[in-house]
C-alpha cells in the first residue's frame, strides 16, 4: 500500500532523475568557491529572482538567520509575524546568536501584517529602545499567497520608514504561481529573499539566500561562523538545480489537489475546512476534540499520515497524486460514518 504523507511538503523524496543528477555532479571545495555545481546553482537562483548574488545553505532556518545577522547588528530589532517561521519555528536563533530582538505582530486573516500596526511598533530614535532595522514577511504564509498590491505597499512603507525588508520565501514559487507572476516580480519588492529547495520543489536538502553582492559577502562570513561552510556540496546543489529546472511549474498540481481535498472534506459535516481564496498547497481543518485523538491512528492504519490535534494542516506535494486525494477523503468519510 502506498503511504500518503500529508504532514508537510518537506517529506518528498528525490526521484530517479534527480538522484542521477546528484550522482553525476561535478564537485569541488565550496569553501574555496571552487564547487562548479554550487556556483551554478547560486547564479541560477540569483538570476531567477533578479538579484546580484545568492548563497547556498543547508536549510531555510539557516538562510533566514543569515539574512537577519547580515541586515542587523547586536541590539537591533526586526518586526515579524507572530506565527512566522522566522520568529516561532527557528529556535530563537536571531536572539540567541545575533542578539537581535524580535517584535512580533499578529497576522491579519489574509496573512499580511497591517502596516499601520507595524508603524506603531517601530521604535523611536531613543537610546532606551532597540533600533528597528528590518521588516520580515513570509510568502506563502499558512499556505496563503500574499496579494501583489500589498507587497508594493510594504516595500514603499519600508523605504519611507528607513527599514530593510526580508522575505522568507520558502514557498515563493507557490506564491508566484498562485498570483500568476514570476518569482522575480515578487522578489523585486525585497532587499533579500530566502527560498527553499526541499519543500514542494522536492530536493532532499538546501535553501538559498538571494540579495545584493554586498549582503551576500556578509552572509557568507556568518555562514562560516555558524559552521555552514560545506565542501563538495555540488552533490546537493545538483538536486537544487534539477528542482529549479523541472519542479517549479508542477507546483500547480499541488494547488489543484489541495483544492480537491478541501472540497471533498467540506462534504463531511463534522469537519470545518479553512481554505482561503489565496490558498496554495495547504488545507487547514478543525475536528471535534473527541475525534482528534483517534484520527491519526485510524488514518495511519489505512496508509495515510497526518499530524495530530484538533486543528490540522494537510499539505499536498509532488508525492501526492490526484487519486490519493480521493483515498484520503474516503478514509475521513469512513471515520465519521462509523
């Protein structure tokens, strides 16, 4: 029985063609900037997003941290969403390793940050306060693609307030497809962008930070300090090149499957489905508390993996096909009809 894993789009596995590209990768010592495949990946990503330069790192957590450390000094502050990955799910790295203070703000229902609220949280130019240096956005956030007019407003706002602006664009290509623009159009509003290769794009590991050459030089120093200098990393970079070349447009299939999943689950009275019009590859569902504890095991017995809890995120990806969605919906219907 095929296992259908809906816990995250990080669970994807490289296929034969990607594995072949990795096996045949030309490699060198990347710390000496001599790995031709890493160099090719970094140039490819920078060109794709319209930046001067890019830096390959092991994870999105690391590329986001590199951005924060490169934009901010000790005692500076970044403004960020309360549920944003850079604040909630990255181990407090900016505070622990950079002495950078986060100022979290609740997201709006469409996953934007209200810029009027952001303005109120910018600290005055006063030695009593941390210096507000950076605004961080996330696209997609909770699976929602941010509106394009909002990105333009946020960029203009940041410039007027003297802030740099960073995008955690782990799923920027999902956002671009949803908004029917290129990733470069989204990136043009930011001073730096982190993008992930190991989520919907299907690479086994790796993320990229894209920015100006000056900021990437600073980030490269921080990457070394954090122990992120990799040697013959071209084996990993080759998977990233394959992912960027072959797996961007197929993300639309994940969006279609998520919509099918949301539609199918909406037919079950006991389930509340949250599927925003800007949703990409994530479906959020609420279950009765008495069902939440029993559902994961019930589904696992039928070859379906989901996270536990009364509110669950179901994520579609390249290892989930349209026929799998029907199997998942039928399993939920079976549970609630019992």
